[in-house]
C-alpha cells in the first residue's frame, strides 16, 4: 500500500463516475461535525439557489462529509438523501478534523469527475446566495473563485486581531501568499482539485494549499453573517494549531530566524564584553557580576527554549509525515 500514490489509493476508495456528461456537474462539499441543528435548515436554504443554476446548464450535488459527529448529524442527512438523489453522504470512521474532511470531499468529487467544486460550511455564515456569482466567475474562465469577507464586525475583537496577525505572519514568512480574510468558502475547478489530490502531506490547510497549486484566481467580496444555530467546534487551541500547521507547512523561515537570533546575540555579547573592558581600563568601573550574569543567562536560556520549541514543531511534523498514514478512514458512502 505504501508504494501506491495517494491518487491510486483514492481510486480504490471511491467508485467510478456514475452520472452522464451532458451537463456541467458541480459538487457542493460540506464538511459537518455535530451539526444536527443546521443540516435541514442549510439544505432548505441552498436548494432554491441550486435549482436556479439549472438554466445555466449546471447539475449540482450536495456532498456532506460527516467528520465523526457525536450527535444525530448523520441521521439527519440520511433522512434527506433518501428523498433526494442529489445528496450524498460520506461518513468518516472518527473525527479526523475539518481539513481531512475537506480532503475526503475533494477526493470523492475528483474521482466522480465533477467539473467544479464549492467548499462551504453548513452554519449559513457564508451566504449561499453568492453561489450563482461564483459560478458566473467560473464560467467566465476563473479556475479558483475566492470569497473575501469585507466586514468582520460579527467576530470578536480577539478573533479579528488574531486573524490579522495570522495573515500578516503567514505572508511575511511564506513565499506562497494567501489573500487576507478568505476562509474555506470558495469554488475550484476540476483541474485544481485534481492537483490537490496529488499532494501527499498529512498536515494540511486548504486555504494555503489551494493558492500553492495556482491557476487563474478571482476574488469576490461578500459580507459574512452570524451563525444561524448551534456552536462552532473551533476554539482558540484548534485555531492556533491550524495557524501553526499552515505556517510550518509552507515556510522554513522560522528556523532561519533562530540562526539570525544567534548572530545578533553573539554580536550583543561581543559589544557587552567590549563595554566592560573599556569601562575597566579607562574609567576603573567595576561591573557587578552576579546581576548581569543572571540576566544574560536567563535571556539566553529563554531564547534557546523558544528556538527548541520551533524546531520541535518541525521535527514533530516530520515524524507524523514519516508514518505515511492515510488522511482519513471512510466508514460508509451513501
């Protein structure tokens, strides 16, 4: 199994294409985790929008990826797909995380050869009414259509400023830039999705992987809404881990930073030593040794520990990648 490429493994997991080719097929990838309160409301909201795409020759399909929900999310979706052949459900064997769920949905859509994919959450914060505009941009030639938030007033002060810090750090450290205030809500063409399935890394963040793949991109502004019901599963710890994952996956500049820090500390120590010598030789000033020694030792120790923490993050991710475990495990597809 390890000798197989990830694309070969995907071909074994998902069955082949089952729909005819006479229409442009669009997959709406919806990762869900404990969203039993939102599933029916989301489907009721998006269905009229998807029906409006029919005159444009678009044949849409809702693909839910249940990321090991602990409530009745899968049951709610199963009840819906019994009455609608254009709703699919992929159940993962446990909670693998949103990025793995998105990967499962993208892998499925590529194997089924959907012409385009839209990634969207079911909390209705990302307005489904924007989908026709995304489709128009796609039909006009854009391979990637990004939805950029123009107003984050619904977010807390902490979330707004931490997001600004994240985008600033990522773009400063990575050669591959990402557009500020763009989340997972986007449309990607089949050829973009197919390139994503070739990527082998396990630690992944789609919002940074898709720009790495490239292709013609268009940005559409939109205003994000407040969550309709339920609670988000993302807390400070998970958001922090997501930020660290994306930065360490796309940049080694943090490692180089500690080399620069070492040079600066060396120069500072030389300057401090020169100051002590000059003061002793020309002014007869005695430098108290204990206080300065404690301060310098503590500073160097703190910087070393911080540097080791950064190195540890990279080494830990190398260790996880070396295991070559699959991104997710499929429980069922219906």
